[in-house]
C-alpha cells in the first residue's frame, strides 16, 4: 500500500491549536469561533496595527481569506498572511503555509518548500502537521518511512486527531511500521471510535463482533454499527441490516433489516440475501420499510456537510 488514499482520506486541520497562539482572552479568535467573521477580521487588523509582530492575528487573517469567511476567498492573500505569521514563528501558520504551498489552487505552489515547512511544524509538535507528514511518509512505501510515520501518527493521536488513531489501528493490523498485532489494532480502533471517527467505529464494531483482538461483544458491536449507520456509513448500514436479519446483538426485526438494507443500497451497496429478505415481506411490510428508509436517507442528506 503506497498510496495514502488507500489508508484513509487526506485530512487538513488549520488553526488546530489557536489557544496555544493566544492563551489570554482573545476577542478576534472568539469572534472567529462564534461565526462573527467580519468582526474577527476587524479585530485582527486592529491588533496588527498596534503590534506588527502579532503572528496569531496574521494567522487568523490567513484563515479568513483561505476559507472566504466574511470576505471573498483569496488564496494569494491567505498565503501572504501565513507567510508573515510563519516568519514570526507562529507554528499554526507554518503548517497552514505548508498546506497552501501544496494546494493546486495556490499561486505559489511549491511542494519542496511545503515539505520543509511541514517537517518544521511536525518537529514542533503540531498534531495536524504530524498527521499530514505521516501521510506523505506512508506514500513512499519505504519501511524506514513507515516507522517515522508511526511516530508522527502517535503525536497526532495524542493531539486528538481521530484519523491518526484510525491510521495507527490500520497499520497495526498490517504490521506496517510496527509489529503486527490485532490487540494493538483493536485498542487504536477503540480510541478512534470513542473520538467519533466513523471508519474507526465500523472497524472496531467488526472486531468486537468477531472477537478479533478484543473480547467478543455482539451487543456493543450493534451499538457502534447503529451509530455509524446513522452517520451515513454504507458498510455500517449493511452490517446493521444483517444483525437485524439474524438477531445478532439486536432483537431480530425484518422491517429494520429491510429498511437499513434499502438505505445502504441507495448508496450502491448491494446484498443479495437482504434483497431476498425484502422480497419475502408482504406489500404492507415493504411499504413500511420503504418509508423508514426514505426518512433515513432524507435525514442523511439534510445533515451531511
């Protein structure tokens, strides 16, 4: 596995630790966090007028321009603000600038410099920088880089990046960059699940259901599948349908099984045995299952980012 997309999707976190940059009461960041973006911009500019070395305010302006929050998105302006903040030692800006220089939309794309900045931010302990550096290291396919990636992922996991926890669980199962261990994998997947990582919820549920690396617990697996299914994960929806079909970890319920199957099938996940279950239902039961599925599909559409 040499492509990072096969491990998990890329995940960029900007302003991961704003409190570290501004430990005192910060009007600009408070406005940003509460969605008052124009005020955040105004307060940040006032701070820079007062102190032209206020790197945290510069980083905030870069973020506002990057996302187009309260102002038109402007990647050139974002990059320039990140440049100024990074030059003044702001580690969030160093990471953000690295991401800008990797972005295809950036007018100053520079992968080589981006790599150096990412290494610098990671060395300073920035969790998201360590996560993204790990992805780059895993992409090389070299065993020595795999070990470095594991070390970076552990730092990211301590910073509560759930994707890093999930990645560590995946690598432990593969024995990549660390000794192969289902127990270690289960522990990382559990942490990822507890942190709200949906793929982690699914993987840990499967491990619980099968008793892989952890004591078998079908009921606990069912609860995790339920949570991940409600978040729109098609695999969880399919597995939950099967649990209801056979009464494993949940009470048997053909209507629920059919409904979750229809939801998963709407996302392209086919299952012949569940098709057969649906066909065995009478017309009234099929209609009920269809209504339940439709409400779940509608809810997923309304709540998806």
